[in-house]
C-alpha cells in the first residue's frame, strides 16, 4: 500500500546515521520494508537546511541516512549524532 500523503515527525539521529520511524506511523500507513520512500530531513536547530533522499525502511523500522546527506547537513556543526531532526515521508 503506497503512502498517499506526507507524514512529518520528530526524532533523534541515532548512532551510525539511523533514524527510527515511530511504530504508530508504521502501523497506521502499513509501511513495509519493500517500499521506497522519499525522505526529507531537516535539523531542528536550523529549519532552513533540508535534504531529500530516497531510501527503504528496514524491518525493525530504522532508515539509514546516506553519508553524503549527513555530511551536507552537518556543515560546520559538531557530530549530528543525538541531534533532533524533523522527518517527512
């Protein structure tokens, strides 16, 4: 079942550049690990910088953010690990 509307939530970027899609969103829209999603991430501290990439969610609900996307978002900041981000699927 395709995701027919955009969903926005806030989360923390975990170790190894992974983010977790909340279980409520996964169940509500019946997201599967075979679906390719367009993912937009924005740092909570700097709302103007956003990056868009395509990715798949693993069976455990994690999405791995590509290293290039992390490098672009990071810029001059300290490591992005444990930083609050806003995610739109």
